[in-house]
């Protein structure tokens, strides 16, 4: 009787150990695509602010979020997902790979506690094993780089100005605003 128990206990273990684990291509397809670009903009208002965020992945898909915020909290957040057209992808790639944009180096600056006309933008572009990070607190901090940034902002305005279907996807943590330091608009 003990031998039969041993056999019945070992059979499931044998089948689990010899079961195919799936091919590497199937596992590769389940892997999340690499982030190519992250754009984030906060438009402050008197009673609330608007936060737009877009993540573009190297497989030409995007994840966009639009939030209305009041006192640092979301009042409403909508998520949109989709695929970029060939024309949109090629235009974006041309902007990000242009010499002017590629060589753009914005030194991290000190953010005072009080900023007049605050209008923050954050841009992160994948560059090899790292990211080209560009942070701007207001329009004055962007002015020296207007010629390099203008095509990207026009592209973004064009894409987010189109009608997009609301997705049931969850908000992405990469679109979460950094609350490690307070900035007061004056």
C-alpha cells in the first residue's frame, strides 16, 4: 500500500517537471515594450490644474492620461491607449533623433519654493541604456530651448487633440506627479 502512495505522489511531480515551459518567443511577447518617450505637462489654474501625460513605447503603442486635479488630488483621470500611425511615429522619431534635440542638455536647476507663472513640463527620451531627461518649471526655463522643443510640443498637441477612446486600463505609475517638493504658483 505504501508503494502505491509513493507512485501516486510522484506522478504529478513528474508531469510538472517535464511539462513544456513555453517557447522563448511567447515569453518575449509578454514582456512589456521599452519606453521610448515620456511627456508630462501640468497646466495650473485658479481652482484646479490639468495634468497631461503620454508614454510612447518602442512598439509604437501609447498610453495617455488626462487628469483634473484640485489641491494635489485627482478629481477625474482618464486613460487612453492606442497605436501611433506610421506618419505619427516617423514624425516623432525624426524630432527625437534630430541633432538639435539629441544634443539638448538642460542642466538640473534649483527649484525655488515660490515660482511665478508655473507651468511644468517633463520630457524623458530613451537613449541607449539611459534617458535624456529634461525638466522645465515654467516658460522662462524653456525659452532658451524653444527651437528644439517646439516641434515636439506641436507633435504632442496634434496627437492629443485627436479624438481618442477612453480605455479601462489602470493609470501608469510613470505618469504620477512628483510630490517630493512643493511648488507654489504666484
